[in-house]
């Protein structure tokens, strides 16, 4: 199993005094400080983001023209089409705006193109179909920002077009439409450039209506589902929208979502943004991936409880089918790589894959190989690909640089789609590989920990409970990840038929229990009685009326002391707090002093060389601290703050180790 790169923060966590005085528990206060929140006012704004966090929709460029055109359609009783996308953001956007316009008495036709037959975005054949249906105004949601040719075609048929989107605008002029509303426009000054497509659709409805409160009471659940599913940053306005939506989902969800919550077993659990991201979103997405978006549309708009239950069951069945197809594609893609370890973007293709599912398989490949992955499904000479990034590599910029080899592309920095011909594939591969090599992102830690926990009191019930105030978690507001370093593994117990691992570890005499799903002790290299590093999120476990803190482990490995030892040897004062659990005792200093008495002794020239000198049975961190204390006491001499290559100093009387600043600091921790 490939070992991941970890980043453990060795700096002492800070809890602002103002937050502590207000009653905020230390663990939450420390996390808030890391996120730039240091005052009670800032904390309250984060905890209780509400209507005051929402921005005026009229601040969006072209919104005035877009709202005016909708009002004209309403007053004239026109036939309007809402043209969306087949993902969750697009489906929720389509349902929201369709329902709003129908509530105004309009004949409104929702249209979502087939992923397999039409692909993403506007197409002229669909415009013909809507023209024949008498549509005089088309409104795009979650798509359309690059549809210049299609906009011209709609105009030639006498159809007015209002574009609402949230994707990157790309190069070239904007489409010639009545209005183009997109917070990503270069000339847009809207305070929140990260609205989801459903957020932009909601803003259009609010601008048309002239108010937001009543519309949010009707549609906040759809806005929350689309925003979370599209992985938009859950800060500021988006956070407020999702909080309102979660409240609506808990107290008065629309029939379709209530049925989906029940069918997926989420109705009896505490609803969070994670419930949307891992429960609702995959099931709604399955409809679009397998070409049956009409099921999701009907589910979200039905007023019949029986129909809602039937449609929810159908979506759950579709999702199970999607999971099976995805696994088959992923296994076939791995076989294509033939056990090789690629060193550039993975570009694979087949004429057997399901177009709607290759994006998920690409995500799995990207995570598996720590590289951008593109999977292309060919039908004859035409190929459609799904792209997923890794490690901060900007896919949208990369595809822009390779545009001459593509017939089309669109998306975000982290996820995109493309179209190309079979004869372009080899040139595209070469161009993308060359771009990646010249724009290769620096290696990034895959296990990022917010805080190192050295005091078990920080994992009390009160402290862990307090973290719930940071909900909803999501992009830009992730669930905090904590770390234990060098803890002793007491027990390792396979559970769930051997698929999962229950473990107990010892932190300064306190036993902590954790669970690591889908992993075994053997593949992790863990053994009872040895030391380990754990990354985890704490949660409160309730069993038979009793509550306890459980560590939901997200990564684990045998203890790696090198990084902290290097910090000690390099004289990094900020890392000494993390080393306090290994504060040396008198017997430790005696053992190391005997090494110094050897005539030829000198400290190694590198961290690895020093660790090879560590006495048997002594922890490397304790050994390095001994050297640092002896250096401060004048028993080791060397140049600069580093300990490397230091040698024993001539004896000049008895040294008082307890008087050293370092040892006093370690005792105080």
C-alpha cells in the first residue's frame, strides 16, 4: 500500500483569550484561531450565518436585464423553457426556476439534455425542439456561458436567451444574449464568486420577485442540495444558504426529498452537509449519469406522496446500478495501466465505457495514483471525456493550453469535460503531458492535520461536542482533522467481517478508542505494543444511553519520528512543545552522556545519521532532546543553532541540566 505524505503541525495550538472567556471550549477556540477567527463577533457570524450574510442579487452583472426579461414573459404569458444540466446542481436549478415560473402562471418547460446523446450544454437540436413547442424565452441554468454559436442560432429563430451559469467564462466574447449572469464574469463585482448554479438561479428568481425571504422559505432545500453537491465553498453567503436549506430539510422538506431521505435511511439520522454530499447527491446524480434525469426532476417537483416514494426507490436502485458499472470501469482502467506507475496525467479511453459513470472512475484513479486522470468514452470517431485533477493542478488552464487538439471543453480547475476526435487523441496526450511537466504542482501532503493533540483532556465530551458549531462542513470549511503522534497501540481488533479495524491507543496514560473503516492492521503495518501516528476526526458515540468519544480514523501509519527530530536538531523553538511527551529523565541523560565520553563521538551530520546513534530502547525524540539540553548546558559544542556535527565540549565543572531553559519549558508543558 503506497504510503501517503503527512503534514503534522508541531506548533503549539493557540486558543484566543477572548474566545475562552466567552465560554467557547479550548478545542473549538483553537480551531477557530486556525481559521482566522479570533473575536467573539467573528465567531458568532460564523456560527449563525443568516439572512444578513446574503447579498443583493442586483449586484450581479446583467441581473437587471435578466429580471426585466422574466417579468416581461410573466406579464405577457409567454412559453418559457428552463435549460439545465444533468448533474445535481443543474437538476436542482432547473426544478427551482421551473417551479417558480409555473407559480407565476407561465407554461414552463424544463429541459435537460441527454448525457449520452446530446452531451453537456446547449445544442441546436434541442433549441429546434423547444422552438417547435412555442418557446419564446430560454433560460439556461448551470450552463451556457460558452454557448456563443447556440445563442446566435436561438436568436435566428426568434428565441430570446437569458444565460445563468457559474462556470469559468473561457476565452473569447460572451454569448450574444439578452442577459448573461455569471459571478465568474471578469466584469462582475458580486461579492460571492462561488455561487453554485442553483444559487445563481435562486438569485434570478429573487431579483424577479423583488425579495428573497419568502422564496428562500420555498427553495432553500434545493439551493443547499445543489450547492453541497457541486462542492462550492461553504463560507459566507453559501454557508448561510446551506444552513437555511438544512433547516428546511430537517423541519419541512419537500415531498421528494423527504422520500429520498427515508429511502436512503437518512431520515432517522442527524442531517448535515455530509448527509447531502454522501447520501442525497449520489442518488440524484445517478439519474443524470444513467440518462434518466426525468426521474429526479419528477421526484423534486411531485406533490404526490405515493409517487415520491416510488421515484425515490427508483433512484436508489439506479444508484446501485451506477455503483456496479463504476466498479467494472475502474477495474478495467487499472488493468490498462498493467501495474505501471504513471508519472504524468492518466489518459485512458474505451468504446465500452458508460459515459455517465467515467467521471467517478476518473476520480478514483486520480486519488489512487496521485495524478490528474482523464477517461474518454468513444462512440465511433467522437470521444467525450471526464477529467479530474489532483494536487492543485489546474485542469481548466491545462485544457485551454491544449485546446487546438479538442473540439470542445469546459468546467473548473478541479473537474472538467472535453470532446475530441479519435485522430486527436495522441496529440492531445503529448500536449497535456508536456503542459503537466512544465506546470507540475509541488508535492502536497495528502494527510493534512489541523492540530496535534498531546493532551487527552482536549478530547473530552464537551470539547468534541463543541465542534458541531462549525457545521455545515464542506469546501473551504472542512471538518477539522486532528493528529496523535507516537501513541502506543494497545489493541487492534478486526470488525465487520475483517473489513474494518477497531483500535485502542494510549495517550499519556489515557486510553482512546477509534475505528478505521475499510482498512486492516496488516495493510497499515500496525502492530500491538508499537507506536503509531493517527489522523482522525473525533465524534461522540452513543450506545445504550452512554456517550463516549470515538476517533473516526482517516489515516494511520507506524510512527515516523523523523520530522519532529529534524525540527529539534535544527533548533526550531516552535516545535519543542510537540516533543514534550518525550521529556528526558535523569537516566536518559546518563545514557547519552556516556556516549559523549567516547573520544571519537560527534553528533551525526544529518537527521538519519543522528537517529542511527540513538541508544537501543530510547525513543528518537527523547534522544534528540537529550542532545539539545546537553548542548544548552555547554556539554556539546558546535556552530550555529543546529546540533549536527556537534562534539563533546571540554568538561568545566558540573552542569545543572535542570536550570536549562529547554528542560524547564518541557516540564511546563
